C-alpha cells in the first residue's frame, strides 16, 4: 500500500471499498499468460453482460493507496431537491493528527489530489447539466472546482476542493461538524425537465491526505469513503421535529465477509448525532422510534430472515459492548421496520411501565448515543446460500437496472415517531393514526453490484462462487464466469469443470473380432470475451486439459448407455484441446457381435456428460462364415475353373448356412500365374477370393489335381482297354432318368476322372439330388469303374403334413398349433430347417400365417359362428418341393347376449334383436347405458341394465321391460320412467285463524289438493314441523299439523304468519304458512294482576292514589288506557273521607 501514484478508477475503488473488502491493490500487478495454441472460434450462448458504462468513462483519481486517518467517520447523504437546486449534507467527526494541506496545484502531477475532497457522479445525463457545486460550513463557503483533463465527454463527472479553508469544518476536532453541499443545475433545469425524476443518481466522495507532520500524502482516507444517490424525493406531509434527528443521518451499505469467506452478510451502518439523548425527559411525549429501511424487493428471497438484526454498533457495523441484537421480521415487500418487534414497539403497550420499557430498550440497544455525541446503529442482513442460484443474479440485475448505470442497489432509511394508541400516564397518544416521520431522518446508501470484469455476473455473486470479479474467466477454462454460473451451472473457479461439446467419430461401424482404433474429435472452440467481444477467451489453465472420452455399452431398446461400464477410455491433453482429436483402443473380442456402444464426453473432473454417436459392433460376413473348397480335378492338358469349387459355408457352430454374396462377382480366382501346370500331372493349390455382400472378403485355398491322360472310348466302345487302365461306363440307377449317349472311358488305374467327363444326369419326378456311385475326382479302380447314378426322394414325396383342428369364437382371434409331419413309413417326422409356410389360394382375407412355424392366426366373423372354417396352406421345403395342407377352425355359436356398445354399426344377427335403454319421464339422462344384440326369448339379467336415478320431484324409477323378462322384438327398447313424489303431487294450505293478544289459539289442520286441484288427503305417516324463523312460543302437532300459539300484545292488530314444513312418507317435503289474524287491543286494559306489564305505545298507565283527607283506597285497579279514551265510573274504586 506504500507504492505511490498509481491510477485507480474512483468508481471501481468506491465499489470495492463499499463492500468492505481489504483486497484493493493500488500498485501494479502482473498477469502471466502462458503461450497458448490457436483455437477455432465458435458462437456460444453466454450470460449477457450487465449493461454498464465502461470504467474508463469515469474520472480517475491518482492515489498512493488507502489508509487509516484521524477521521472517525466522514459521509455525505442526499437531503432534498428544490427546482434547479440539489442539497447534500456532509457530516464528519475528526480528531487531531492528520494533515490535509495540498501538495500541488498542477493537475498533471500524480499528487494533485492530495489534500483535496473529491465528489464524483457517474451519469452523464446528470453531471453534464451541473453548473456549480458550493460547500458551506457556517460562515465558510467555497465553490468546488470541476476537474477537467481535456475530455469533454467526462467534464462534470469529478469535482474537487481543498480540504483546508473552513468549508469542510476540518479544524473542528473532537466533535461532529456538518457542511451543506449545494448543487446548482444549469439554465434552470430540474430533474423532472431532464427526464431524471424517477432515476436514482449515484454519487461518491472521499478525502485524500495532505502533507505535513508524519502524514503520508495522497492516501485515500478509508473513513471518508461515502456514497449515496439523488432522487426527486417527495416530502412527507406529516413530519415531526425532534432534537434526536435535527442534525440528520448518514449511512453506508457494505458486504461483510463471513466465516464462509463468501461475503454472506449485508450491513447498513447509520450515523447520527442527537442534540438530546433519545430517552431523556420523555422527548416527544414518549414516542417509540420506529426505524424503517427500504431495499430492493428482489433481495427478499435471498435473505435469511431468521438472522436479520438491528443493534447499536461502531462505524463498521460491529455490535457495541453488551448490546442486545433485535431480530426484524420478514416483510411483505422490500420494506422492513421495527414496529413488529415487540421489545421496540408501542404496538400493544397498555401501561406506563410497558412504555418506558420499550423506550429504555431502544435507548440501550439501538439509539445509544448521548446528547451531542455521534452514534451508530446497524441493520444486518444474513444472506442465504441460495445466492448461488443463477436466478439470484438475474433478480439482482433487474433491481440494479433501476439505478444510475445499472451499478448499485439502493437502500433508504427513515425514523418515525409512534405514540401509544391511548392515553397512558404522562405520554401522548395518537389514536392509532399513521406514524409521523422524524424530520431530517431520511437518508440513503448504495450497495455496489457492478459487473467489474463484464462477464455477465455481478461481483458479490462472484464471491459466493469463489470467483474473481476482476477476471472474466477466473479458472482459465475458456468459459466466462457468467456463462458458467447462469447458463452452464458449472464452477467458475475450477478449470476442470466445464461443459464439453458433443464428441464425433470417424465411423460408426466396427468389427468386434479385431482390435479397433476408434478415432474422433472433442473440440473446445474459443468463446468470445463478453467484456471485449472483439477478443477470444483463451484456455489458460492446464487443469482444463484431460477432457475425458469414454465408450459405454448402449441399449438400443431403452436408448440409454450404461455409465457404470466403460469399454474404452481416453483423455485429451491440454495441448490438443483445440481440435480435440482422440484415438481409443478397443481390444478384440471385448464386445459381442450385434452389440452397440456410445461415445460420451466428460469434463476433466468427470462431470457433465455429453452423449455422442452410437457405434455398431457387427462381425463381417467373412468373420461369420467359413467357406469350404472342393478339390478341382483337371484332365491332363485340360482347363479348370476354380470359382465354382466353393459349395459349402458353415457358421461358428458348424451348421451349414447360405450367406449373401456379391451380386456381380461372388468368387474371384486369384491363383498366381504358373501355379498350376495342366500338362504335368500332380497336386497343386489354387486360390479363390470369396466376396460377401457386406463388402468383406476371404481368400480360400482350393486343392487341384491334374490327372494323367484319359482315353475317350465313347465312339469306340469295342476298343481294347490298355493295360493298367479300366473301362469306365455310366449307368442310370434308382430315381434317375435314362442317360443319353453316356460316355465310355479307359482310365489309368488310380487316376481320378474329373467332373467334366461325367454325363449330365436328371432326377425323376419326386426325386432329387442325383449322385454318382463313384464321384468325380475319385481314383478309378476295377471295383468302381461301373459308375451308377441314383437319386433320393424329395421332401414333399417323403413327408405328409397335417393340422390339428382349432376351436374358435366369433370376434376372438385364434392361433392354431403348428402342423405335424409323418414320413413315408408313417412315423413322426420333423420338417427340415428352412421349410416355409404360406396361405393357399382361397384363404380368408384376414387370415395370417407364421412363415417359419406354420401357425395360422384368424379372427372368425359372426357369420361363421357355428360353422367350421377351413384355410388352405402351401408348404415349401428347402429342396423347393411343395405340399398342401388344410387347417380347420371350429367356430362356436354366438353368445345369447352380445355387447354392441363400442361398435353399434355392426348388424344384428338373424334371430337376435337390438336392445337399447332410454330415459323416460322423471328420469335423469342415463350414464354408461349399454347396447346389446340379444337372442329372441333370452332373459336379460339385472347386471346388464344401467344405473337410473329419478329427477327432482320424482321417485321409484322402473323399466318398461324389467330385468329377467324374455326379450322380443316388441320389448327391446327398454325405457325407464318414474312417478312424482308426494310433495310434487300435493298442495297443502291452512285456513286463517283469528286470535287475540294473550289468548292461546289453535288452528285447524291443513287441507290438500292433488295435481288436478281436487281435494286430497295426506298419506298416512305425514309429519309436520315448524319452519325456520317461527315465532317463539309456537307449537305444532306433528301428526295433525294443527298449530298452537298465544299472540303477544306487540302483535295485536297484525297478522302473524308461522312457517310449517310437511314431510311425506316418501321423504319429500312441502312448505306451508298458517296465518293468525290478531285482534286489536281493548281501549282499556286491566293491569291490576300484572302491573309490571309494559304499557303499549299510544296508551297511558292509569293508577288511583289516596290524597289528603281520604282513607286508604281498597280494591283500586291499574289500567293501561288508550289516549283519548273516556274511563267510565265503574272503573273507579270506592273512596271514603277521613
């Protein structure tokens, strides 16, 4: 930190310091970049860079470092806007020791800022409109200087002034001093006229040390770093002046590095200097100070609300000694306050002691500063681990977009006065009215969230991942940190953790019988640098090398690979990452014929698998089959053709097979020239190349014998056979047609006769494969010189096929058994391999047959019910002979009841009728009704009938054709009907009754009319009850319906209606009303026996008393008399004089 005069960007420096980091490097740093291979460029989706002005667009301050000074604190806060004037309040507490004298006035000198106060703005729409900035402290007033280095685009962003001079109150030590900063906009402009009314405009400030004493000049005073924002604040209408807040507040927001080293806590530290101690002399008549803070609502989901506290603190947000930290509840939005914290709230206080306890708690644990002293309180927000969720970065970026240059999160705070809701002792009350804001308590701070390196990930989120906010690609894997976190979900601080590309393979088919070199590529194209789109990001960390390529077994049915098994594996070293060329060795016989494998790529740490091509492992025909060559017998001096000597192929099991060969040249003679001398009898070896249809080949050696000379005696059969030779003749034997002009030879003893010397032979009908008793190539002796041709019977001639009858049912698929065979001796036999089966001429259209087993599948139609269905079969044996057979399916008769619900288009069979169900009168629509074809006379059981329910007002649904009835054409349409309920069929009514107040009256029973309005009688069992809201005291006979009631005097002269509910035996109900017409009250009512009765309205209470000279009255009555009524003499008591 001692190295001097290195340029630091104020914006960057402020951001770093405001988040509480100790890693700001003012001196030079060196980044070593290794020589890297060239990379291909590829467009790739990356996290979008947070749109912020480049740091180079802001003013730069040259400083020697950052250090501690004798400042206790120094901060500036926004106060108000009035027209073209904006006011900031600057507050500081200084102690003696640090010198602030400037070093130079030369703006080109690196120490120009030493001894100066700096105020900086970042929004050019705002700072280009500033005309002047004035700082005042009491009588001292100074205009700040606009710093200008020749770039008109930056003019107005940075303002300075000398600290010495009084306006900063720099000479005031051991006490708080306040200066007013007045910003004047040019030409009468206002925030509203500039279109900035709703924008939060950030500002930063700091002091730099001067020369003198032991002070190191040109250091940024760490305690002076301050930031906030300007906005068009609307004044609170109902403010409350308080000496607690008269000098205002300042605050700063910061990130705090926790035990996890992830900066997992936000603190807002608030500075204030009360003129009077909060609790002293019951200021404000006993209000509770409600502390409120507004922060971006987007942060709510990422805060651990079990660990959000407010407490008295030092300037760095550390709790003061013995303080109690008070938890603050989670808000509905981005506003918290202490009102819901019982220990700090008048919310539920009801006594003097409770009020004083709340105020004392606030004084002891939050607003602890004494009168005239500076205090701090802190609100601490613990952050959740979910900040590592990519959604967190996106939400916080959205919040930052509402601010100047998208670079910070705004926090604003205020204090309110809240009195008890009711009078308690000496304290005032507010009757539950809204709180009043304490004047000058409104203040704000900013939490920087700048994307310093432009990688699309804001800095403090990068700390959560252990990434470097100053480097686009922290781990050097060639992927921007923003993309790793927000798109790829990989670790930005681990070069071995990234998303690989999809691997490729040169070819996808290999033979499992040989060792294979599987070649392909896993390229790692370069990604554009989001901070500098014209540049490519290089892969710099060798840990990004050793990308992994594996070959796993692949299941074609599930289309998945088995990651637990590895058939082959290779790693791509760092120096070959560009093209990613690889070669894997798969040893011979590692996989089975017909199996598959899939190439899968992994990051160097073995994560993030990306599946590539599927490989097929198939043996070539040349590897599957073994050709066998027959010996070639060549006459002396004759010719030969070896391409027809390969007559047999076998598979791995030794079974004879017929592979597919090349259509054009299945066999090629590749015998070397001169290898066979036909003029020299002897044994030779030729060579034939077998060409299979799959393109594979195999070279086969063919034994060749060149015979001694053979004498043709066909035209001279009577010639004498030479010594040492044998007369060879050819004879037609069993199963062979007569030979035509068979040749005759004299052949030297032991000499073989080649095939071209044998006559043509054909088998008779029913026979096949004629053979010679002495095959061509056999040495001739006297015992085999008479050569006879015989043939064997064909398969069709030798075998008799038959099928077992199958049983079937109309509409139900049936599959027969395979046919059986008998040989010529009528013994059980088996059809030879390769026998094929096909349907013969006239087979039913929908019949099918398995060509390999001969099993027949067929679904009989209803028209075939009760009949046998015969299906002709043609059997073709491997020798091409054919046989005929017939399979018979005996089809059962139709069921008596056939469900046609799912296919009502099918015709009704003869002798059947179509049965349908319908909903008739009083019945709800039928659900799940079936449709049947029923054999006439068949009984349809109840389980075939659908469920039926009656409509409201109906009961007892019945079917027109009951279950169990024989079905005919006349009753096949079955309809459900229901009868009306008693309530639907009957109408009750009561005859009005006449009554008198105080006299019990019983009504007549109700009468009934039927649906035709004729007199009717309620069914036996009908019950009567009083309905809802019947008058108190009314009763009813549940069997007759008669109602008994005594009207009250209040009901006199009015009808009383009593509701009645009638319940019939079928559970249906009716309502009726009985009306009692209550007579008016008498004009004179005798109250003698009930003098406590209430006098009706319009009446007066008449009593008789004995006055002077009159004896006590005996038998005096008490009356309620209607006003204006004459009381007759007979109502008066007898009276006597004393």
